[in-house]
């Protein structure tokens, strides 16, 4: 199992309880594509890898299974699910609609947003931009996740943040293996984090929404291009494309070096950030059963 810190036989875990540390470490491995769909493991194996007793290892695995990020199989342990293209489209639609609606109402809140977080958001955005331009996927995942976590905290709505986090984790689980297979990512990743921070600091609600919609648009177009999939019939694309300054949808290819930093640059984007996971997701409400290594296509497509 290629878990974090595999070279030493165990990962470095520092946060909160052992249960949360192991859960976070495994989730990060799956999001980065280092723990592939269909991978099966037991409580004993996880306990040995992280150097803990069986109890926190079992609790962590059960937590991830309750969130739909693992499949519990009687007498076989736990398996990483496979998300299909149809699954991803459902995840993407839900995420894009939720973020667009939240930002449309940014200026109409009864209670204020936490604008004090913008300085931290700027630092995290700069780090994510550097990683994106360098094309280092592993570094980008971590930086991008922290950036969107901080951005979500400004909303001061934990339910929105939690649900978006759950959706984005699954997005990464689907996308990361395909991005790794694409090879060199230098110059192809979404790097407009700083522009979004500018819009937030200026209280430019419409501008912030357009940047986030650009991020979502390039997410799905990039992955469709990598997988040779059609986006015909995906109704959310009309909303995202009409919200962009240019009349035509931007290309999924990398921008020319001379375009870097330009106000109207439109680089291909890896728009798959994450905000905090739900503390609890009722089984059967936000989850579905998956066949290990195969997945279960979404219905109605």
C-alpha cells in the first residue's frame, strides 16, 4: 500500500485524535490518487502501517465508509470505491450549482462574513499558484485544499462548507489518477487563486463568482478532454459559460508563457479544491453502494 510515509512503514500523523489522524491520512492518499480504486485493506493492515492499535484504525475506516469514501465488505475489510464519469458529473453539477448560488447571495447575508481571513487566504493562494504553475500535483493538492478550506470559512456557514468538502474529496478521488496519467502538468493547472482573493478583498461579489465559475468550468472541460468524453447535455455549462467575460468557452490547453499574469488569461484548470469534511454523513442520504474496482454508474444519465 503506497500510503504517506510508506518508505518508513508508517505515515506522520499529528492532528487531533488517532482516529481523525488516520482518517485524514487515508483520505489524502485517496484524493491524491496514490491509493487507487479497488484497493482493499483490513483493519489489521491499517493498524500496522500507522503503528496504532486496532480500535482507532477501525474507527477511522468506519468513518470513511460512512462518508461514502470507502466500501465496507463483510469478511474482506474495506475497499476504495471507483467513481465513474457519470458519478463525477453528478458531483460536479452539485458543486457548481451550490457555489454559484452561495456567491450570488454573498452581499445579502443577515450576518456578516469573516473578512479577517483574507490575509491567510492570500498566503494560501500564493502557495497554491506556485504549485500549480510548477505542475507538482502532490504539492498542488495540499496547497489547493488549504486554500479552499480557508475560502469556505469566510462564508461562515459550516453546512455549506461541509457539503462542498464532501463533494470535492470525491472529485479529487476521480480526477487525480487521470491527471497523473496525463504526464507533465507544468503550465496546465488553474492558477487564478490570487485573482479570486483580489475579488473577495474588494467585496466584488460578481467578480468572485465569475472566477469560481471559471474554475469549475475548466475543471470539467479539462477532464472531459483527458477522457475523451462529451459534455453534451450538461445543463450547468450554460450557466458557467455565460458568466465568463469572453463569449466563447476557453480552451482546455495551457496558455502561452507570454499570457501569464494577464488580466484575461484563461489557463487550463485543475479546479478540484477541498474544504472540511462533514463531521457525519448519514449513510444512504449522501452515499450509494459501489462495486469494488468497478463502481456503480449514476442513474438517470
